[in-house]
């Protein structure tokens, strides 16, 4: 018999907690009791692949990628692809590229065609091997020519000396090439046949050991016979091609022939017809082209003339022909072939063509305001009454001054055009900090100058040259002292006594924390920011462009076609440099790459450079396919939203360099050069493009220092930070810190000479120093100049002072 009533738990029954499923997969289903909401599954996920199918799919993708790489490799130098471009780079003064070219010229069963307008360049056609090469020799000592040719070369052939390998100039050239991006390369050693066989083997072992540091797994190719040249050609044709990212996503070509057609208005500007093989990507006539070293231009049309380097070349009647080798000069029949059978591939569409506008023209009336109405005035008065607060201020302070004391972090809002003048004043203050050392150095050099005056030399020109060198050494010594002072006392300046500190540092503000305190990136922007372009989302735009390039959605001249580009409004100096033997390299620009913005480069100091480099000093930039001059800012590379300005390019840390420059989509390498007084370009730093971001905040810090005069338990009297009572009251809200880690604040001024009572979180040491940090946002100067002078052949400088010789006492 069942009980009449069911058992019910009492109030003391144990209540267990429900199980928490967490956020992992399946937890939401259990919480929902097995009920799962209906989702619209994408079509590709309707059928789950089995394990065998997944393996098969991965195998297919791997095979497709492998076939794409093999197809690209086979097309290079074949009938359908561009000729294999080989650039000869001599790395020693005794290594002559002429001997190598003559050996390559004498290949059997090959057709040699001489380049038009330049000595030393030729094309090598092998119908039997179905391969074609184009050899171009870079002039020894011409840094710009070597770097420009390396931007478009498929392979670099380094010519070494049989005894030493490379000299100091060759080492400098290798450093630049490695930093820019090295394509596939090979090492050749011509000569050395005059040595006995035993010594030849020893010399080869010595050379292999010398090049092991730069080229760990490289193979040396001796060039004495035609058979060894054949081995070198086979190696160049079959070696793995290195991919350079900045050129793989842009169409580019090296000019094979060029013609200048003067314009109707002036003979100095006209249309440049450049012929060459398209490489990299498909070339669109509506895009802009950048002629390396000369600027950005538009194209009017693209023609398709006959291929002058065809594997089945035409032969002019009456020309002598041998059985194995034939030599054809393009200067004879090249122009005739270009004139006949020229087909117009495409013409530019004015509606789709990219504009050459690089800057925004700001409207001077854009910031104007209309006179406020009575309603707006009443609303403003009501908001002021609502936000009114009672604060303690010094006696005799007006309402306007009281408002500035409360918002003391914002500083004085003046015209942003005075930023450069203020920075120049800051630089003068840094020079005052080392004025005593400069005076002592001048006193020590006076006897030397007197001795030089008493010497009598027949040639007075030598005296002038010697005095110039002495002046350069004095300037360099002063820079070394300033750099050492900045390392020993970073950002510290002396408070001026002739100008009140509240006036001298009126554009600076104090921050509670440099890391966490907010700073609006749109606050008080300079006028130059009205001229630049900014992306709403730069990384998103970059991904979208690269995705279009991968899908090959652009229409135009395909890779491997021999085309003639009609480039509009080109100065005649471009044609003159081509006639002098300089390489003419063209790159197509991606959308927006002609527009100006703020570029940030992440660079590291090159080990060969030890001279101090100050911020806002003019440097030469080689960024991807561009080169220009600018005066950059240096700042720390951190993950925070604010970055501290560095006054010098550090030797031991990677820094961010900020300049105004045309937009370039990363990845892109960057090389920084500094021009000497004699015209040489010294490599000082290398790195890559970090971002295109005008909102990156670079903060300049100033540190005012004071000495604890009287020390109590947690208070101290500090002097020498300020020199009047008003300055102490002005900077009272800013927090203090000491070199030994104490923190505090100003309590009150004492007297009228700048002494102040300060309270700290602990007792100070007598050797401690009180510091006050002030901050201001800085911007780069608009000093962008696309014209870079041609460098003088490089030679090692011996006038640089070592760091150990700089005496700070």
C-alpha cells in the first residue's frame, strides 16, 4: 500500500550549485536543453569532408602552388616570358666586367644582339636551348645605377677579385644591396690564369673562406674558358628565383630603347617613348608610372612593336652570317622594326586614369565661422554657469589666468607655425648645456692655430684645405659631445634665467602618466596636415588592393610582352641621363601611391656608421622604388599610443623615423644615407616601412632638474629648478620625480628666487635630483624633395673621430 502523501525535503536540505558549462563548444547547447537555433549554413559547409577527402584537397592545393612556381620559373627567359635579366656588379677595383662580358659574348650556337645607346650591354639568344638572356653591366662606383638595376634584375652576377674578393667600396655596395633586397645571385672570378696550378687552388680556398661570412652557401664560378661560362649560364637559368615583395606586386620594366618627342609648347618637356619587357604584374595604361629618380607621370597609350630579342630573329639581307654565331646591331634595324608593324594595344581613358594630384589644396575659408545668434550666446552662458567650479588661486589672479591654471595640461594654444622656432630654441638650450666643454676645446686648440700661422708653405692652397678639415673636425667633435650629453642626461635642459619658464615652456604640458594619460591625436594639428591624405583604415585598403592583384583582375599588357609606353610631360633631362648610360627603370604605381602622407619607417643603425645623426637633419631615403630627401623625426618603437622623441639616432636600439612622403604600401625596404661635404653618400641606417599613419603621436619631453637644498623626513626645499615665484606657482600641478625613484609634488614657493617646498613619498638622499617632466607633441618638417643628387664614388672616411676620443670634461 502506497503512502498517501509524497516526501517533501525540509528547509535544511542541501542545495547543490548547477554545473557551469563554460564558453567551450557544446556548452550553449546543453544550457538550451538540446534546442539549437537554426543557422543559415554556407553552401561550402553543407557537406563535411572525410579524412581522405581532406588529404586529397590538400594535395591538390599543394600541387597547384608547385605548378604555378614552376610555370613562372619556366617562363623566365623563354619565348613567352621576358628575357632573363642579369646585372654584372664588379665588387673590386681590379675586377673588370669587360672580360666577363667578352667571354659570355663568345658563346657558341648563340645570337648576340647589342643594346642600343649603351656600351657593354647585350642580349644573348640561344635558340637551341630555347633561352634568352640580357646582360647589363653596372658602372663601378655608381651607387644609384647599381641599386636601380638590382630593383628589376632577375639575377646579380658579382665579379670578384681572385686575390682579395672585394674592397671597401664593394663592401659598401653589398651592404646597400642586402638592405634593399637581394635577388638571385652568382659569384664569378675572372682571371687568375697566370698563377701556377698549385697556387691557384690555394687562392681559391682563401677566397672561399673570405666570402663565407657574406655568402655562406655560395658557389664560386671561375671564368677562364667558354665551358666554364656555359656552366655559369646553366646555373643562372636553373637556380631558384628570390621573390622581392615590393616589385612582385607592381609592373616594372627596364628600358631597352627610348625616344623623346618634344612638346608643342616647349622643347624641354615632351613625350617619352620607352620600350621594354613587362615584368612583375600586368601593366594598366590608366595607372601612373614612376621613373626612378625622376618622378611620377601619366601614360597616354601603350604600343606593341615587334620583339627585338625574338628567338627567331630577322636577318637583314646582305648581312654576313656565320654558322654558329651571328651578331646583329639594333642601332641599324631597330628603329625600322619599331616603325613598321607597330600595333596600338590600348589608350588611356580620361575617366579612369589616375590623377597626378599629390597634395590637398586647403581652403583658407574652411575654418571661418559665422557670427553666433542670440540663442547660441544664451546657451553658451548657461553651459558656463553649469560648469563653473570654485578653486583656490593665488592672490591677484584673473578669471582667464585661473581657467588656464585649472586646465594646465592643455598648455597655451598658439599658432602651430611656431613649432619649428620653438624646437630651434630647444636645440639652442641643448647647446647651452655643453657650452663649457666647447669653450675648453677652443682654448685647447688656440696653440695649434698659432703654430699653423707661423708655418710657411709655398702652396697656400694646402693651408685652406687643411683649415677646412680642421673646422669639420671641430663640428664633428661638438656633435659627439652633444650626443654624449644626451646619453648621460636624457632630455634635460637648463631653465633659462632671462626668460620666465612659464613663457619659455608655454607649449608644454604635464602628464600624470606618459603611458596611460590621454592625448587627442586630432588636437592642434599643423597646417601641413591639411595638405596630406589619410586612410580611414590603411590595413584594410592594403589587403583589398593586394587581393585584387592576386585575383589578376586588371587588364593591360601581360608579363613578358615587349611594349612601348608613351609617357606624357617628361622633362628632357630623363632622356639625357639615358643617353649617358644611366639605367631607365619604370614602376607602375598602385592606387593612392602618388599622394602625400606621413610615413613611419622602422630602422636600425648600420654597424659601419658611427657619426652622430641628429633629428631634423637632412637625410636621403631609398624607400622601395623611390628615393628622396627629407628631414625626419626619430622616436621610440613601442606598443603604446604615445612615443617619445629621440634627439639622436641611437646605436643600440631600433627607432621609428617619421617623414612627409608619398604613400607606399608595405612591405618595402628603406635605406638611409647621409651626404658628406664632398658629395659621397654614407649608409647610416637600414630597415623597412612600418606604417602610413598621420595619427602616430610623437611626444617631445623636457626635463627640468632641481637640487634638494634642505632635506626633512618627507619634505625638502628644492632650488635651481625655477628662479622666480610665479614660475613655481605656474608649474605647481605637475608631479615631481627623482632620479632615485621618489615621487612628489610642489607644496608652496619659498621666497621670491624660485625656492620651493616639495613633499615626497619618502626621505630624499643628499645626492638625489628632483626632476619635472614636460611634454609637447612634435611634427616633422615639410622638407620632402624628390631630387637626389648623384653621389660621388664612395671611399672610406678616415676623418671620423672614435668615441673614445671624446672627452666630456
